[in-house]
C-alpha cells in the first residue's frame, strides 16, 4: 500500500524547468528527463488571406524558412535595445514551444512545470519592476504553474532536482498561477 501511495504521488510531482533567455538564444533544460534544447530566439510567421498570423517555424529553423519564402516574416521577440521582451505574444509562443519540447512524451497527467527563468538583460542597470512582471507573466502564460526569476550563476541539474540554490545569485521575483472563479 505504501509503494502504491508513493507511486501515485510521484506521478504528480511538479517538474522543474530551467530557461535562460537572451536576445540571441533560448537555452532550456528539464533535469528530470535530461532533455536540453538550445534554439535561436527567432520565430517565422506568415499572414493568411483572412488576416490571421500563423507561426510557421520557431528557433533555428525560422531564419531558414524566412530565407526560402518571401511571404514569411522573421521575428526576434527577445531583441530590443532597452528591454529583453520586444514582442510579448511572440515571446510567449517561443517559450511555449520550448516548454513543450522539454516535456518530451507527455503522460496522461502532466502538471504545469515550475520555471526558473534566468534572463540575460541588455541593460546595465538591471531589470525594472515592469520587466520582472512581464517575465513572470510570460512564464505563467506559457504554461508554468510557478515562475521564479533568477539572477546569478547558472543552475546545474543536481541543484534543480534538489532545490539547492547556487551560492552566487538571488531570486528577483516569483509568481504563481492562480485559479480563477468561474
């Protein structure tokens, strides 16, 4: 009986994903299954006849798609001279794509991950409260149950699995998804 209870609880363990965001790349890791991705921070879109925009490629394949087809537009949602997020909607699509790749084969029940997000901001003054809130909202809207913004040393898989925080650095902010009354 004890084994069955532990096994049931392990099915609902909330995964921890680690994502580094910069204007050039998105680096992401899932220490539970060993999945690691490194993608260009690019999206390629095409407008349809009805005026809707459809994402046709993300990451490393986006530049290739834009070079091969003149109707495809290349976007860099994490590239702006004053802030990290230039286009929230496109950045959300990019992060959702990365989170789906980290999950691997989804099981019957896949809890929303806890996300440790490490931005590499372009400004020397650090992140403003507005930018921190935008990063928290970005992570939550991409599907995370909890977002923690980290500044400091890179996390390794052992630290992610154990929850032991690296000595150099600090969490700048934290946000959790809330259930809305219907």
